[in-house]
């Protein structure tokens, strides 16, 4: 790793991530020398050399997520998701004037959502029967 001024970062120490049960570690790197650096005001907040903390497992997970999202299959899944859900909820909210759930409790809320969904599906079924 290099800072914007071209100086190297060196490993200072490794420590376990606080509150983590799985033994993940965090690596702390420090710049070799930040004295007289023109980027110091933008790069660091203290008078000491710049330090960077890296969690290798988290970085690997982020890289895997980015690769999955940028793949062809990921693009198709994102496109499919954007098409499916919003249309139904938009119709239920705007065309059917269903703005909010009025019942309380998990069972009552589930019942209300199921009834609204069944009503929406029956409406679609009715329209398909009349079109043919």
C-alpha cells in the first residue's frame, strides 16, 4: 500500500476484532513518514503518521459481493427483481388505495396482507378471464 505522496505503509500489529467470536483479526498499518507531506491535511486528522486498519476477511467478502453483482447472472437477477415486486405494490398502493396496514399483532397483520394479496390475485384472474 502507498499513500498519495508515494510513501509505503508498514504493518504495525495485528489484533483480534473486539466482540468477535470467530477469531477475525484486524491489521494496523502506518505510513513510514508524513512530515512535510503536501497531502497531510486531506489524508490525516492527527499530528502522527497516518494509520490504516484493514480486516482481510471483510475485504474478501466485499470483493466477492462486488464480483457477484457485476457478473451477468447478478445483473439479470437485479433486473428481474426491479421488474417484479414494485409493479404489484405500486398497483396495490395507487390503484387500490391501500396505503397502510390498520391491524395490530403479527397474526392480524399477516391476515390483512394475505387478504389484500388474494384480492389482487382474484382481480388479475378476473381480468384474464374477461380478456379471452
